[in-house]
C-alpha cells in the first residue's frame, strides 16, 4: 500500500511528466499551460468572429436604409456599386 502512495502519477494527457498535487484533470503543468494558451486563442477567435458578424449585420442595415430612402426604381449595377461605395457606413455606438 505504501508503494502505491509513493508512486508518481503521470500526466493523463501526455503521459510523460509527473503530476504535482491532486488536480483534476491529472495534467502536468506543461499540458495545463498549453491548454490555457489554446483556449485563449479560441476565445479570441470567437470574439473576432462575433465582431465581424455584428459589423456585417450593421452594414446590411445601413445599406438597406440608404436604398429605402431612394424608393423603388431601376438601378444599373454601376449605380448600385457607386451608392454602396458612397454610403457612410454604420455608426459606432
């Protein structure tokens, strides 16, 4: 029984390094650090994607409002492109 208590617990992720303490999951400090870095990168990516999606939505609403002001009518593609380029874009809150 004493042998089992003295036996070092290896990391359950990499299986190479010793685990210090009674943490769960039983990962070594290197694996924990790498996990935290990867998690932060994923969170950053999610934030960026949410911001981009919000910007696209705001621009769509802005362009819809601009075209709504003009009323119905026939537009050539070059006129539409010009109207889009001259559009002021969404305002920052």
